[in-house]
């Protein structure tokens, strides 16, 4: 067992941005995963606030609140990924705010991100005082997910709904006309 731990430790350092998983007690699978950030940012609402304020005045931000346990959230994630890819050169930044339970980051969230090859920035919101922070995101938000905030320096709109790609792109284009 001690040797297995040393092998795993060496393998982790040797392969850096690659994903290592134990298949059984004596097999190790290494999957190249440069798109998965090794360390997810875990923030409370104070940390999230910096994402809710336009850092770059020339950008439009699309912030999606989601969780791996939310079927409509998971269904729409590819649309946000497509939006991120299609509009990257138009100064659009997509940020995915995971509301997954912090104790499930390693067991559910990271494997989900790896499997789905999400390239948008993902942060984990770990703030149990939802009654305080939900109305700070939008005063009319019931707390249901999926929910999306699109904003730039001229305009902010909050959506408590699911999107398909066409509807999401249509909403984004309203911000890019300015």
C-alpha cells in the first residue's frame, strides 16, 4: 500500500495537468485533461461579487448559476460552452457558477467537468446564507436554477429560466448591439 501511494504521488507530479483515476487497486488511468483547471475556485458571496461587477469595461459577461444535480442546468451547459467559443473574439466571457455541494467537488463536480470537457471558467459558490446573497444577485430571484445573469457596463438582465442555444444567443446579441 505504501508503494502504491508513492507511485500515485510520483505520477501526479510527473503528469501535472493530467487527470489520474484509480480503476481498481492496481491500475491507474491517466487521461490528458489540460482543459480541467486543477484547482477550482471556491468562493463565498464576497468572492462572487467580483464576478458580478464588470472587471473589463469592454466585455459582456454571461454568468450561469447551475449544479450537476440539476437536469435542466446540465442540459443547457453545452449552449453556454458554444456561446463561449463562438463569441470569445467579441469580448464575451462566460462564467459558470456551480452551486454543487462542496463535499461533492471531488466525487461529482470534477469528474463531471472532465467528462464534459467544459472550457468556460467554473467557480464554486460555497455560501450557506442563500437568503442573503440570492437577492443581491437579483431582487426577484426565487433561488431556482438554472439562472443566468448577462451584463455589461450599459445593461444588466437576469433570467430565471432554461435556455436553448438560439434563445441564449438572441439575448446576448441584445447586449452586443450597443
